[in-house]
C-alpha cells in the first residue's frame, strides 16, 4: 500500500482567503485533484492522510472522499493533532470537519490535549507514514515549509503546488 499525506497553508495565507467561490480556489482544487488522480493511476497510491486543518487539508480530504466513487480501493485517514482541534472554529467549519471525519476510513489521534508542538507531531506522523507528500506551499517559512523540509530529510517524494501560480514541482 502506497500512502500520500497532505500539507498546505491555512486560508488566511492563500491568495483568495476563505472565499472558496474564488476562481483561484477552484483552480487550486482542480490542480490538487489532478495530482491525487495522478498518484492513484500512475503511482499506485491507495491511502491518503489529511491533517484536517482548515484550508488545504480539508480540501484534499474532500477531494479524496469525492474520488472514492471512481476509485473504490482508496482510503482516507484523518490525523488529528488533539481532540480540541476544531473547538474554536466557526460552527460551519466544525460541521464540515466532523462530516469529513465521519467519512474517514481511519482516525489517528496524535494526543488528547493541546500542546504547542501537537501540530508538529501530527505533521511528522503524516510524513513518517507516507511515501509521498503533496504540499500546497508558496515557499515561505511556515508549518507547511517545516513539513516539506522534514519530508526531504526523510527522503520522501514531495509534490509542491504553488498556491499563486499553480505550478507543480516534483522534489
């Protein structure tokens, strides 16, 4: 079984912010979907891990869930950094989060309580359990950047999608 994990910026760090109706967001999701399909069809990836954060993590999880009809062999795992991950989110985002979580094939809770490093622990877990990483990353220093660096250190293949240009680079 080959596994792909996702990492990427939160909406406030994307060019379109929280507006998922923006053409740039729609195009980013299309690019993400194309990369996921490529991994399924050409690389034999069947398992996907989402960190379930607002933004790219949730987009990727929703795309994988949507592809299950066409690719019934694929599975989705949620990697939850702590039980309270969604506690301070808006009701709409919490509903979306729990809807995705309820459809996952596996849930991995990294730790029960929040700690300053729980997101890093979640990211390391995802990289450690993946063969490839898809990162929506603009190259800036961030949690996403840290995760990409860790994946490189672990010798993992990384596909970087630039959230502005939508250029795709294999690293």
